[in-house]
């Protein structure tokens, strides 16, 4: 049975600056690093959540060429203020897990940024199942960035996923993910990350 681990959380925003401001204001510590995803026409900034996890802010790069297809995380339809909208699971066998994942998770795309290379499932329309609450799936062909990001002490305490079809979402994730930090509840669609940082405890929504 293919297993998966929580890899990172994703804040999306109309501009990179908006997303960084949200994270730094909420958690009280600076973001670091990041760069361009040329194939997607996006750029990002990062924050460590420990030796294996991290937080990403990602936005359309206004200086980049359009990829000619919908971007990941439904960024082409992004409106409103910056917010936590997605999360990503790290897998060892992307093709194997895709065969068992819900329809609409997408097909593997080869992506890179600087020294990092990976394959990621990107839906044809950019929209992930369960109103975006099913995670993106990523298979790293290099180490993930987490160990290289300066560790300011931030740690994920809980990631809460709320959905009217909570039972179905739980069933979809159950064969792959075993992480007590991920909590699934029934209710209106929402995603919340409770994060303890060196500065304070914050709730990203």
C-alpha cells in the first residue's frame, strides 16, 4: 500500500507580497527563500515548519510567461485576500497513488525551481477534489526544501479540514495518510492551520 506524508501547506494570493504579509503578520516571523516555477508561471516564498515540513506562499508571477494551461491550486481564478487554501502530500510512487486517488487529482507534471525537482499531480482544470481540500500529490526527485530553510521555530500543531462530505474525504485519505495533526470535520468548506511560532501561536485560514 502506498503511503504519503504531509509535505507542505499552501497559502495562495493575488500577489506574492499579499501572501507574505498574511503569514508574517499571523505568525510573527519572516519568510525566507523561494523563487520561480517557470513551467507554471508562478513564484513563491517559504517558511520552515520543522525538518520535514514547510509553508509556501505562491502567486502568479506577473513577469512570467503564461503556461498555456490552468495553473496549480486554481491560481488563475484567485480572487479576494490571501488565504490558506491547499496542502500537499509527499509520496514515493506518484503513479501508484494516483491510481487509487479520487478522480480529478490530475496527472504528473515535471516541475523544478533552482536545485529542486519534482513531479506533481496537477488537475486539468487546476481544481482539486473536495473543493480543493484533497491534497496535491508530489514526488520529489531531489530533497524537498524543508531542511534548507532557516528554522525559526514554527511548527504545525493541527491542520483542520472542514467539508460537508467529511466522511467521504476521510475515506479518500485513510489508505494513505497517517498523521494525527490532520483533522477532518463536517461543516462548510474551510481549511485552518494552527501553527506555533517563536513569536506566538497563530491560526492561518
